[in-house]
C-alpha cells in the first residue's frame, strides 16, 4: 500500500528535570532526495542518510541564525569520504565521494556501512560567527556513524551522548524511511538518571527496526524517556537545501587565480562546473570567463 509521504521533522525535548536533552528526527524524504540527486547505491544511501540525519539534529542545536555545522569523514574504505552540512534551520546538504560503492552485507538485511566507510577520521566544524570556526576531530570507531558520533560527543564536546541513526533502503533502492535520535546528558544529570537511561537504551530495538515498525520521532523519545519526565519543547521541519548560486561559483573561479583561468580559457574556451552538494550545473562562456579573469589576481 502506497502511503503518503509525511514531511521530515525534528522533535526537541528535555527529560529528567532538564538534565537530559533529546532530539529525534524523521528524514526519509530528504534522504530520498539525496539519493536521487547523487545516484547513490544502497550502502552509500545509508551512509549519507545517517550523516544527513545526524547533521539535521546537530543543526537544530545551533544557537545563532547564521551558524553552520559541517561533518566530514575521510576514510580508507571504498566510500572514501562523506561531507554534510546543516544550518540552524536544520536545512541539510551533503554528498559521498564514491556514490556507487557496492559491497556485500555482513548480516542479512543490514547494509555494511562500517566496511564501506572503513578506517578514517570524523571532523565536526561549527561555524558560529567567531573568527575561527570551532573544529574537533576523532578517529572513527566503527565507521557506522552513530557510534563514531557518540565517541565524538564524549571526546570533543565532553557531552556523554547516545546516538541512534537508521536508513531503510527498499528492494528497489529507494529510501523507505530514515531517522534517528541524539540523547545527551547535561552535567547535572544524577547517577540515578544515568543508570535509568542506560537500561532503557539497552532495551530498545535498533533505530532501523523502530522505523520499520512505523515509530514516529515522538514515539521513539516516549519509548526511551517516557518515564523520565519527558517534555517536548518543539517540532521543527528539516529538508535538503543547497545555497549554491552562480555568484558563489564565480567567486570560486576567481579565487583559483589568473594563471589557471587563462589556461581554462585557452584550452577549453568554456567551463562547466557542478556543485558537489546538490549536483547543480553551472556553465560559463568564454566571454564570462574573460570577465572573471579581469577580477582575478
Ligand atoms: Zn548546490
């Protein structure tokens, strides 16, 4: 039965008297959109979808309107790398370096994201309007992304967290559903709260199974924090959105310098560039390139 697609959104909540903050998201549409523009294989869709879901929730944590958070994985596995970025309105964009990776599953029905990513590093860069963006980097724990982010939050942010991320890819390689949660302990969390939360987290099914059961972000948080004074703060929409424009691409072309531009004009007499994040194509004629050359150093 064909179900009507509901809009993607994030629920923000607190629990245990504010000593826990929690986020849960449903992101099936934006992951499906990313799959369509990047033509990702199932395992690449899952890896990118998990990253986009995490970035959406981390975007919703940003305080300033113009703040940005970027997550980068550089790795030795066949995917090579993933870059995703989110703004404070939880608008996300992202891509994988090798979108057509196909590797066998280790367990039936579970895509082997960890092996596709392989060993490497995860960087989180928060641009919060300071001179230098704040950046933290960790070595990947498993390449499964949720585990790596859990380790990142503990190491770099000193915030004990539980991260669950899931992407369900259908047999026709479309995205059936995607989503996840981030639960964080604030410094005033009591031992009792911590052990209660740990017990709950050990009991709940995998995120992909929760999504498969049709659980909403509200229901997932209810399952984990329902008996810990869960308070839903708000619900915000999330979507795939790229802010690229011809103007931005022009700036990038100017910044490569006179010599490089002269070479392009002499050899190709035109330029065709595409945005890594959304795949949009930008064409430049010889005249346009010559105008940019006048501005380059
Ligand atoms: Zn773009």
